[in-house]
């Protein structure tokens, strides 16, 4: 993995503390979120993802917020 800047490390720590059900990392310049507990079949059918990437930390947070919304509507957030 590439050396992370202090800003990237701070963003990673902040996002992981805000979304504790997810492992957050950077790979090949993309920001990734990987769910600690994979979604059920029903959750997947509703749009829940087990892993996804976005171009930056702000886009990742927006996508994580959508994921939390999906799970909350199903009573699983």
C-alpha cells in the first residue's frame, strides 16, 4: 500500500470511528469500505453492499450514509 498522508490517515480514522461496522482503506488511489459482517440476502436485494469503492473520502462517506439508510429501513443498522 502507498504511504498515506497525515490527512488521509485522519480521514480514515474519522470515517472508521463514525461507521464502526465497516473497515475503511485506500487501495490504488480509491477509498474502500468493506462491511465487517456481510449483508444478508434480503439486505443485498434491498441494495446493501459488502464492499465498494469511491474516488475520495467525501464520496465514500456519502455512499456509507446511503448504506446505513438501507440497513436502517430494514431494522439492521
